C-alpha cells in the first residue's frame, strides 16, 4: 500500500506559502508507516519545532490501474475520507532551500492520520462540491471545497497513474486548502466532511 500526496492543489494555499500555482500536479509519497495504527495516540514528533496541520480529502483506490484515462478515472474510487498531512514546516523549509527531498518533513511515522470511516461518493449531495473543514480546539481553522481544487479527482488519478501503478487500497491525499498552521502538544484536531465529524485527534 502506498500513500500519494498532492501538493499545492488549492490556489489560496499555494499563495499562503508563497508557492506558484502549478501547471501539473505536485506529488510526493508517504510510506504505510505514516498511518496511525488503530487506537494508537499521536505524539508530537521529536525532530520538529513547527508541526503544521494540513487537512485533506482522501481517496481510496478501489481497483488496479495504470495509465488511466481521465474519462474512466471515476471508476477507480468510490468513497472519500479525510486525513491530515502533517508537515514539519521547519524541516521542509530547510529541504526546500537546499533543493533536497521532502520525506523527513512529510513522510515520518504517523504523519498521515486518516479517518476510519469513508463516505460513499454516491451518498453525497454533490460529489463535485465536497465541503470539508478542520477545527483546532473547537474553532474552525481550515475550510475547503473540492470544487476549488486546481486538479480535480479524475485529473489527479489520470496524472498519478501515468507514473505509478495504482493498486487497490492505495490512498491519495488530494491537497489542502488555505489556513494551514501550527499544532502543539495538547491541541485537539477534528476534521469534518460536510457536517459529519470524521476524525478526532489529540496531540500528546
Ligand atoms: Zn498536503
């Protein structure tokens, strides 16, 4: 199983980090160990002093595919979940300055908390306009709508599968809207799709 993450997929978020709006999807990966085992707490990682949350809609791939045509991409996922792409922003900044890979900043253990539950796309009011949000200690800090993605789900699947064979169970973190920011020990992060709470995480 692999986790493929999309960077800079919302123009407002690209702007807040002073990045250009990309002309093709920015991709990076996290290993399976980035997930948090069921019932396991999340501990503030020791290698950073600037951990940032990035809330993201997550697709789970439902069938094997390679070089998937955009027209058929919708056949490769049936449900959506929500996750956090935790980022050691201080480490990432150093990587960026030196032109180094991002794994130490993005792919460390437990850097990709994920909702247990996934929602069937068919059951949503409008699967092209999925509202989602993140609350920190009870206040909304991020809110997004999948309609604002620079590259929609189908475009992502087509692009990603031209480089990487997608297997059943692979996860795609589809990018974060604006409002990313720091989380510290003791914070509670709650992620919602529409009005349903999907993920509840305390930082220890
Ligand atoms: Zn992200």
